[in-house]
C-alpha cells in the first residue's frame, strides 16, 4: 500500500460528503476488491484506496492510477456489507485530482476518460466504435487508426463492434447532467 508522510484528516469526511457514500464505514473486508474486474491493473486496490482515504493520504489517493481505472460496474457496491458504492467516490476523486493538478499516471488514461464521457454525451450510452475512434484521435500514442485493425475485425465478425449508434430515449436528461457544475473541465496534458 502506498502511503505518504502527511495526513489530511479532513480528506475522508470530505470524500464522504462529496460522494454521498459512507466511506468511513469501511472495515476492510476486501469484498469490493474481490469483485472488481479491474483491480488487477490498479496500483492500489479498491479496499486499499478506501483505507488510504480514511487515513487522510490525499496525495497517495489522488496520484494513483486506480482513480482513473474504475469502470463504474457497481460490483463493489453490490458486494459491500456497508453499501459503499465506489463509482461515485471515484468520480469525486477524479474531479479533485484535476482541480488539484494531479495528472493520470499512465499516458492515455485521460484521453480514454474524455472519449468515454463524450460518447455518453452524444448517445446517452457508450458506443464502442465511435468512442474508440475518438480515443485514437485524442491519444498521446499517436493517431494510427489502423494499429488495432485485427482486434476490431475480430470484434466486428463476432457482432460486438461497429454497430450503428443509437441514441437513447431521454437523451436530453443525460445531457443536462453534463451541464451541472460538478467539477473543473480543465484539460490535462499527458
């Protein structure tokens, strides 16, 4: 577990207030980590991140890749005996990281995050093909649109990719969410 020297004892209550999730109730049962499909790629597992929040380790939390890798699947909240949903917590942590000048540790994470949100804004859901194309255009790895052509072709042949995008009913409601002032919209340079 990553730890820093200084503790900010207001950090845990601040996250709890901003996210609306009872993060201070976590007693480290590890059920969130056991159910998380992306915990294996995080530098700090979900349960460890909650413990760091409780300990006021703001720098370690906001500087971690875990903040950017949550896919908001809600497996953590389903498993948690205290009903702690980490997706809203991670949302607030990303906002705070941007506001405080923390950069995502891996190249391309912020480009993927922005492309994901852009797809939601446009369609009301994620449309994989347009999101992937936008990510390729934003990505610091270069604009090589054909680098993943073999993977895209395999997904297409299995009917998993390149369907025509469809907007959801109630798209106006989704777009209103994007207009709410929740966080700074500063661009992060890779």
